C-alpha cells in the first residue's frame, strides 16, 4: 500500500513539472498563429474599411545589399628612423675645427670636427723614442743570446719592455684617432651645438645627423586585433602635417604584448622618403578583414534577443504595408555603420527590406508601415 502511494506521488510530481511546461508551449504556438491570423484580418479590414485610419506601428526600412565588405581600425602612430643620431666626442679637449655647416650633406666616414690632440701627440712621440731604444736593447740581447752570452732574465726583461711600449703606443694612437669625429652614415647635418674653441667631452653633444630616406611608421594596436593584423595587411597612413595619405602594407608585427596597455607594435616601412620627418604624427587606418561578397545591412538593423542571439526583422510587402519576419543571423563584422551578416534560420537576399528604426517596439508577424 505504501509503495503504491509513493508511485502515485512521484507520478503527480512528474505531471506537475511537465504538464504546465507543455501547456505553455501550446499557448505560445497558439499565440503565434493567432497573431498571424490577426495580421491578415487587419489587412483585410483596412482594404474594406476606407474610413478608418491605420494604426500600424511606424518603422524605418533599409535594403539588404550584396557587396564586398572591409573592416578597418584606426590608431595614432608616428614617423621614426634609425638614422637620427646625436654625435658626441669620445675624448675631452678643445674643439680645433668644425668642418661642416648645418644643412650640409655628408658621407659616411667624412670628417665633421677635429679636437685638439697636442698632448696626445707629445705622449706618442715620447713613447716612440722609448720604443726605439727598447728595440735596440732587444736586438743586442738577441745577439748575446745567439752567442750563449747574457742571461735569460735580461732578455725576457727587455722583450717585455718592448711589448709593453708597443701596447701603450697602440692605445694612444687609437685615442688620437678619436680626436677626428666622423659621420657614421650618409645624411644631413641637422644641428651643430658647440663652437670652435670651446671645450667638449664624452657627455656633451657635438652634432645631430639625420637621414630621412628610409623611415617607418609605427603604432601600438590593441591585442584583440592580433589575430587579424599581420604582415601584408593594407594600411592607409594620413600625415596631418602634410595633409597627405600614403597606401602602405604592414612590414613587421611585434612579438610582445605590453603588459600595461595590452598592445603590440606594428610597422610600415617607407623608402625614398622626401617629405616626412622623424616624430611627425600619423593616423593609421588598417584593413584587418576583407570579405569579397557579403550580405550587408545597416548596423542598427541588428538587434539582440534575450537569448543573446543577433536577429533582423525582414519586412515583407503585403499590399500597402509590411509583415515582419524574424531572421536569426551571425554577425561576421561591423564597421562604419554597416554589418556583414549570415542568416542562421530563415532567408535574406539582396533587396529585402530590414527594420532599422522602431524595431524595439514591434514583434514577429506584426503588420507595420513605413515613415
């Protein structure tokens, strides 16, 4: 008896859980059918009753198009070059001669300035004299050694002295060579800082040399675009100072995400540059997605359901008005007020009218009219 009562109780609970839900589905289906029938009745009444004023919701419509679609991102960058250097002296001393002028073109290795090296010249002359005598002494020790005269210690001592003097002479010669400052690459003398007769040193700048023939445009881009931006991506570069635009391609993509602003660096190289200067601002418009043929609708036509699904209301013509049809879509991308979509359930084609205004206040199978 107890077992039978338990089974009956369980069956009751099951019916309570499933019954209302099944009834709810039936009511929803009935509501949808009644709404469609009501729409047809409204259209019939409007056709027969010429004295009544239509009360259908007003919506704005726009046509679906089949066309190519591009998604672009816009970021701010700047002009950079590796050949923009401040040249310092590698030794201290009085500037004896500046051989160039500001704005002058120079070649790699060309003399730019000479620093007084009189003290170094004196030291080198003194070492040369010492080396000459030490070499003479070494020659005599070698003669004695050949005759089994003299000692090994005396020979090694003179030999060590000769080698030490040679090393000192080589060091001073290199230091003297640094008294002549030369251009590290071909370029233009942009600025000269000291004057002839002034004292300079390793921490004081002498000249700035710039070569702007080879420059690059760089920018930092959000990491969310890392998957779609790569080497070869098309980029338009607008230089506000020049009011000019250049069509380029990304030539390098960084391999590091900055931990503070979550960005990576991109670069586009420019050869034979004649107008851009280092540190000029640049606006980069990068095409990170291209679809040759896509169904394109206005962005405002795409709405979001409670189930987080993207959908459109397609307005099918019926007499002088329209009946709405709901189509679930996948949004491939949005850009500049347009969206590329693919229908998931239902069909849309070029020329179909979709609701762009008033879509929040209407529902599927509803009769609407346009503004």
